[in-house]
C-alpha cells in the first residue's frame, strides 16, 4: 500500500460483522478473561489497562505501518518518547551522543537527569556526518539525531550516523516529529528507533499529548517495551483515539502545511527585514542536499532570522499579528509564530546570528491571508543594522 492508503486502512481491526468506521475508545484498568487459557493468551497482548487496550493497539498498528518498523509503543508525550528511547539502552557508566540542535527538554534530560545516574552526554555538531566516528567511545550506546534540528532546521545524514553507530554496537535514535513519519522514514535509513511527538502532526488538532516509539526490529522493540513498562508509562485511551482519528487526514493536512509554508518562506526570503530563512527545502538551509535525497516533502514548520531590531519594535511585531498567535508546540491547524533563542542551547557549536530568530508554523488558513498578516507585522520592525 502507498502511505495515503495506509493512513486510511491501518489500525482498523474489525472483529465483528457490525463495526463502526473508527475504532471506539476502550477505557479500562482491569481486563477480565473468561477462561484460564484466555488469561494466559491475553497476558501476551492486553492484560491490564496501563499496558493499553484495543484502542492503543489500533494506533500502534497504524503508526508502525506508516513508519515502516517492526513495532510501535506509545508514551504520554513526545518528550517521554525521547527520554525512554535513551533509557532503554543505557546504564550507569555509558555514553550518549546527542545532536547540538536537539529539542531543549531532551538536552536537559541528558544534562540534568542522566548525569545524576552516571551516564555522560557529548553534544555534537548536527552537520558532522561521518566524522562522528571520532566522538564514539567504547561505552557509547546511543547516537541521538533530530532532523531537521529543533529551532535551526539542520538536516542530518542519517545513513552516515547509522553506519557509525552500528559499527560501534550503538543504537541510532531519531526524532522524526517534523516529517511525521510521512515525509521521512528513518528506519529505511538505518535508524533503530523513530520517535514522534504525536501531539504535533499525527493528532493534528492541538488537543492531546502523545508520543510514539517505532522500533526497527524485535530485540530493540523488547527493550523499548520494558523501559516503558518499568517507568509506569501510560497513555489515555481518549488521546490514543484522537491521534488515530487525526492520522486519517494526515496526508491531506501535510500537503496544505507544506504548500503554505513554502509560499510564506519564499515570500519572507525577499523581505528586507529578514536576514535569512531556515527551511530545509530552500538551498540556504544546512543539509538541504540531504533533505532532497532522503525526504519526500516538507512540513509546515520553519524558522527565520530577522535583521537586528530594537526590543520595543520586536514586541510590536508580535503584538501586530491577527492570525499568527504565540504558543508552544505546533502541528495543529492554527498558525503560530514565536521568538526562540538557539544561542542559549548550544555547546558543541555556536549560534552567531545577530538578529532575533523566529519559529513559524504555517497552519491551514488561506496562505494569502497569512502573508498579509506577516506583512502587517513586519511593518513594525525597525532594522538597526543594514
């Protein structure tokens, strides 16, 4: 099946002659079994509410089909998907290689949590590619990639990272949220685990929190499952239902996000207030050639560097928006624009741009209306350096 068909057909187990189109919400703590044999068999799949119900299994099947993996497990947030994917493979005395462009809470987990338990983290330049071999130690267990990078949108060479990881006996874990499992298949490029914050594009409506972890093989899947089990992780059936329902329109929504974001990015690139646009589909973005090779499209999230401007003018810029709003997260139907600070989160590399950086999510509004909204907001900027 093509991906568009998988998004409609996957995760729809029909177990009786009459059934609803959407898999219903099945909420439960205790699962009952009528016979001893049923009890033994049920323990292999659905034994207790914390381990999921048929609603969770349906979503897991759909994500697995989309990502092209062996098995998917759910976490209550994208962050826990990231942290569990690391915890599953490390113990005291081990070493992690983390991209310097990672989502900041993932960074903090390494710096503040893993460090307490004797796991060391080295942050690496996201554009390092094959040269990452020089950073691998005998105790390196995980190379963590995020492509494109959070806030700055560098596109990483997953095949180079996977080859280096596997040569050293380590796992490659990839945060694949930006591409939603639709425009990039990390497992096809050698990743052992592909993670998504399903909160974003899979759910698509800014109304639930969920994470997904798709493993490439059975042994990796077992380690992920037991890590989630031992952490007491649990996803509500309602959030699983909302995410599965959101996936049914994923391809249609992503096409619109992509079209609008590209139109807006190209328009912004011509504006005198803009220093540069950070969009993987544009030539100036680091790793653009890799994006063309590995990705089949682009989502609605990108960034831009403004030319230096005074803080009062920057505040007026944000306050002038009528359609773009300020809010964390992204991936929903609404357009967002926030001020971000990549210079605060770099240790292996440095961020040298002088002007403010904005992160933009192009929603499902009419693109011409969004451009008009940006045009009005930009008029409030006062460029202090040409």
